[in-house]
C-alpha cells in the first residue's frame, strides 16, 4: 500500500477501518466506556508502571493495521530506548550534537549527510524553508512572507499531491502542480526552489520517476526532495539518492522504529546544513519543529540498529504470526484466508486477508473491525468495504491483518478474538424501517464546531424510499450528498474535497417535523454537532408584470 493510498483511509474511523452504518456495530460485547480499564487512580506512581495508559483511563490497542501516527505508529527498538535514556542524563550544545549525528548518519547510510527532524512532516517543512532561503538567515526570519525572495515556487507532480504537502505549503510558497514530464520541465524557472515528490520504484526511468525528474532538475540546479516516510530504509546506497534525488526523508517512528516524533533526512550536505539552520533551536518559521537531544540520539541508534537487524528473519516471524491467526480462524466453516507477502519498500509487511460471505455471517468486514476495536482487548485492523473482498468477489467481505507492528504474543490474542467475533451467532440485518417523512427540499443547517458556528445548506433532490441524494453546501465547497432515512433516523455522507485534502462529513441525527439535529463525524478531524431547519418558500404570490416601453430610470 502506497503512502498516498494510506491517506485515503484517513477519512475513516482510525481503529475500525470504516464508518459503521448498521446494527451490527453493537454486536453483543462490552464496549469501551468512558474511564474503562482504569488501573486504580492516575497517580504519579501509576504513571511509572507498565499500565501507564490504563492509569489515565486509556485502553491500549494491539496494532494489526500499520504505522499510523494516530495509533502510535511503531514501538521503539531496544537500542533506541537505551540510547534515549542515556541521552537524557546530560546537557549538550545542539549544533554540536547535530554535526556529530550528521557525520555518523553519513557513515551509516553512505549519504553525504544526515539530519534528524521533528517527524517526516517537520523534515519536509524545514527542507522547504532551506530551499527558499538557501541558508541565508535574513531570509529565514522572514518566512512565510516571501516578498523579495528569488525562489518562491515548489513543483509537485499531481500524483504526489497529498495531505502531507501542507508541510510544503506552510512555508508560503506557490505550488505548481504538473501532470507530465514535459509540464514539469517547462515549469522549472529561476523562481523554482524545489521539487517535492513521492517515491517511484527504484531504477524506474519513466516520466515523472525519481530518475527522470532528478535528471531534468539537475540540469537547472533545482533540488529534488523525495518523501519516503513509510518505506523500509535502504543504505549504501539509498535507492532514491542513487536515482538522483537531493534529499530523501523517512518517518522515524515507522519502519525504522525510532522515536515517533522524529524523522530522518539523508542527502546533500550543503542543502541539509541549510535545513538544520531552518529548524529548532534556531529562531524562525521552523522553531516550532523542535527535536530534542534524546530524539536525535534515539533516531541515530535506531538507524544503527537497522544496519544490524535481520530483516529476512523478521519477515519470517511476522508471517508466523499470520499463520497462527489463519490456522485458528480457518476452523470456521465459510472462512477463507490468504497470506500475501510484501513487495517493494512502502509499508513492507506480510498481510493476512480473512474473507467471508456477509449474508451467511450477518456481518461485514467493517462490522467485525468495529467490534474488535471497541471491545477489549482492542485490536486495530483494516476492513474490506461494501460486501466486496480483496479479490473483488461481489459476495465477499473481509478484514486484513498487517503483521509488522505486532508484538510477540499478540498473534494468539488476535487469533482468539477474531475467532470469537466470527463465531458469534447474529440475527440477520433487519429490513430498513419505512421513512417517516418525505424530506426532499432545501434545509438550512447550523454546524457547531468547538469554538465556531458555520452555516451550511442541504439540497435533498431525490428520495427513493429510504435512499437520499442531493448536495451539501459547506463553508467553502459544494459536495455530493448521499444518505438514508429509516423511520425518523437520518444519515448523510459528504466530503469537502480539495486537491490534496479531504474533510469528511458523516451526519447522523433525528428528524422531528421540519427540523433535524445530531452529530457529525469528521474522521481524523474529530466531531461536531448540527441542527437543520427545512426552508419554506414564502407564499406571497404576485403576478409578474412585463415592462412596457423603454425604462425612464435606472
């Protein structure tokens, strides 16, 4: 799964893999209640113990989904834990530390230099600052006001536009989006500060590949930044630097298993020296992207550990976890399992697909994923949607287990939990209740955010029994609206879509006469509330008078 494909999942529930739309969401098991799982009172002593999260009333999650930031990404390798513990006991001048770390990263990676950033996104931001300032501190302190800057544009291929390029946009640059190699080469000029892109397959020489872009950019003196956040690290040489990139960036807390709030930048030393200047502790637009001494040392230790890890043996162990789960759930009649081995570098992990006919089990993949994520022990995994399995069979639904973030012993817990969830006897999904009203028309909507109210409009243009279609005019965009009405319960779905951004709206509420109210789920952007009132066209009818002759006033 490519990083940009992962991004599509961000509009869904972070643990369940989808928005629950049926009664199957509440399948006979204890839900995670507020304050559930408390290990006594949240005291100082409790925070020093192994149940630190439960001491705060927060139930931990078994990660069978991937290196998603919202569920903590990865766990630290032991070498990073020990290095960070040792680093916190002393003070150090951070520029001197950065020089020592940069030199050591160069030795380990084969790159000219290395920088530890505040996450991969922080690395994107400070690299963009470096691209527009060139290391000139007079320019640095003016960012994001780029008035008078010689370089103030960043080119991004359309296939690389994604929510993470906010880190580029935050610098104040003008984004130039291109769709072809010819457009890219034509877009480069004296104002071009950098080209930002997602990685392509190593060695690919086709249009808009790292090689093709880097070759064209080098001829015009434009640096190329490759965002390889979720990839497995490659060293001596790094595949993207070997293909011509100026800098390649990784998330520290994903495959490398360093500190979650750290990132890794490798590449051209001069460019990365300007990048370090652009970051904390130096004042300017990057001062908010602080990376501490402990994180620098922890990230370095994780990279060093990466060079010594037995990666083939790790993948064998991960496959073993999935075989344990597969063997257990395959004992259920009607269940099909498939283990898929990893290809490429991005989110490299074996995956187990578990599929079934939802009409025979009375549960979809989203139902099972939701159940497992909201009952203890909690499990985060992905779900196939809409009754379609991974292979595209129309009568199948599925869940998927990713192995690379699982811990020893998780496989047995996960196997039993999935077995129990799929073995439950559930009644068939009931027929939809007849709608209590025809709600076609215009609705004036008030959305209550945390500290703001916003006026929206529903235009419900079609109602086919329970099924609704129309449009949703939000603050800035007009979006397609789909939904249902069962009795007096209404649900709508839309999304405010922009290039590289997507703000989802899932409305659920109750209809009372000409009013409705309820809540809105915004995926990663949390929740809000809404009320809506049906618009009644004024009834003061007047005959239309057609003017006679030329107007005598204006």
